[in-house]
């Protein structure tokens, strides 16, 4: 785990290059197998098209789902994808497939750079980066279609935190401008990441910047970030006022702090408590030295936004894990030397043994991640589903309204890829697609999502008709995904005089509602 002195820079470059190459392979694997964006991204695809159609002027609303949803989402990722699409003549859907894993791979060297800023130790930064590159599940949400905004948000957040740290700890004036730039980019990339970045910068100020120069620099960074992001939020305010932001705030926090924190720290990696063991040792090590910034940083995201906290807290947790790995390494070497009453240099057996153990651990994590990321391809929208949506686009009136039945109530509508992609690919209104409504439903968002699960659980036509009457919903077509919906519901609809089958394939069944 120790790097030799002479070719240290070359060793670091080679190791970091290997981590990016192997970690990047893990991140590109699901998209390579699926050949379509993983899981989500349908709404983002439409928003990219909206920007292109509006000549890169921020629209008031998005055309997604024909529902007048405010175009209030931080738009930087959409602008970058739209510009790349025009420049490279690549369809935006292809960018939703390949850009998220590319940016996710770029996070690995960015995290190394940040860890080095924190530790001033190349070996500790390498260990933290290696764990992030290979840790199962660490980048799953970043490589999906919706990772277009999540991955950019995390990348810019890490860079922002690193430069803010340099401003507060070293008083570097030259780091103020990049700190402003990357803080603004984090805010313009993802709503929750922007909020979490601001909270982490506050923590850095508390530990390293509580002086008049530090406070002045903090105010300058905050003012600069607000100025750079103003064209976006002032435009949204002009179109809609505070309503979209107030609604989004009320729909952001749902998972409990304790559950989210416990899952983040005590999750298993391939059946082994690797992260939790190293983290707890690392917490012990830094607490013994009375150094608490990393622990505070790891806990703070769960108070700011428990739902999104794991994606932010993983980085300080991995740095704590690196501290734990180094602590265990030091204890192992000390015990070996004491037991065998010998002196050892950096090439002696205990150092080589520790490095070998860690390399074996990384290799194990790599193969576990390879297996798990391979399975992510299964949550991509199937080609048969896309064929159904294309039939809808070509054979139904533009103003048609649809109800989608896909999962028998077993999956939340917010994580149902079929329901999200339908408005984007079929170009029709889905009455029960939840994406985008976080900007309009306010406190009713979660209760409505529960009512949508009840709809998916219906087993008879009477249940469906009652739900539509209670929710005051009208639909011209009902779409059933055969593999996800129970047969009794579709059979009871066949017996209803008010519905007629207009599409029947191996994959899907579509009913037309007869007036």
C-alpha cells in the first residue's frame, strides 16, 4: 500500500490510469449490453429536444408528457448534451447512453484529486479512489440515462469542494475563480447536488475558514456562484415564480435519516461488510487524532436530504475507509515486526503482504461489480417495449390520453422505466406517469404516487373504473405490458363493452375506450 519514492509520480499516474480504465469498463458495460439508456432519462431526452427546438433559449415549460411541466430543472446537462448532439450530429438518445458513464469514469481522477487535497497523501488518495472505482453500486445511478445530470452534478461538486478547500485551508486566491465556477456548475447540474455542495462548503468553512479572510472569500464564492447561476433561476422565477422550487422542496425528502445512513455505512459488498469495516476503523483512527471534518462531512448529507445523501456521503465514507485501511496496515506491520523482532524497510514482507491483501480485495470487488453492473442492462427499456411505443406514435391521434399498466403495483411509478419513456418515445400523454410532477404537485406528490401504486394493483375492470372516477382521470387508451400485469385484469376488460382491443402482441395489449 506504500508507493516507492523514486518513480512516485509515474507510479501514481499508472495506477490512476489503470483505475480509470478498469472502473470505466465497469461503467460502460451495462450500456454496451443494453444498447439503450439504462433505466430512466425519457424526460431528459425531451428536454434536450426542447432546447434544440427553442434555439437554446430556456423554454417556459417542457413538452414532455404534454402536461405543461415547468422547465425548472437545472439545465446545464441538457445544454451540454444538446450542443454535443448538434456538433457531432449524434441523436440525443445516444448521448444519454454514453455520456453518463463517460462522466462517471471522469469522477475517479477527480475524486483522487480531491482526496489528495484532503490527505496530502498519495497512497491514501489512491486507496480511496480504488475503492470508489470498484465498489459495487457506487456509480449505478450515475451511469443511467438520468445520470446525465447526476454524474455532472457529482463531478462538479467534487471539483468545487476541492477548490473551496484550497481557498479555506491554504488561502489560495487563485482558487477562488475555479471554486466559483465549479460551485455554479454543480448548482446548474442537479438540484439536490447543488444543495449538498453548499452544505459541504459550509462545513469546510466551519473547520478551516472561520477567519475574516476566510469569511470574505466564502462570501465572494457564494456571490459569484449566485451571479453565474442567475440566468437560470431568474428565468424560472420570471416564468413561474417560486412555485416550482417550493414544490420540489416538498417532494425531495422521504427516506428516513436513520434508514438512509444505516444502509450507506452497513451495506454489503459482494456479501462482505468491506466498506463498513474499513469506515468504522477509519472513524476510530481520525477520532483518536481529534480530526472530525471527514466524519462531519459524511453525516451532514443525511440531515440535508436523506434521500439523496448516499450519493454524496459515499466520498467522505470512502476517504474514511482509506484511513481505516492505512490504520489496519500500520497495525499489521507493527504486529509483524514486534512478533519476529526484525526491522523492515518498504520492500519487506509485511508491506508486500499488506499490498497483496489490498490488491486481492480490489480484484474481488472488481468481479463483484462486473457481475452486478452486467445485471443493470436488464432495467433498460426492451426493444419490444420500444416497438409498442412506436406503434402508438404512428397509429393514434396526437391528442390521445393513455393509462399504462406495467408492474402490478410492485414498482413505484418514479422508478418505472416504461412509464417514463412512454411520453418521450410515443409522444403521447400518459395520465399516470409521475416524472416531472415533482415540480407541480407539492405536498400531494407522495400521496399521488401511492395512489398510482393502487392503480397498478387493480385486478378487475371495476377496480380500474372506480380509480379513474375517484381521481377524475379520463383515458382514450389503456396499455398493458403483458409480463408485468396480471391476466385477470385484462380478461375482465375484454368482457367490458366499453373497451376494444386495437393492439395485441406477444409483449403488449392496448385497449381503445369506446365513448
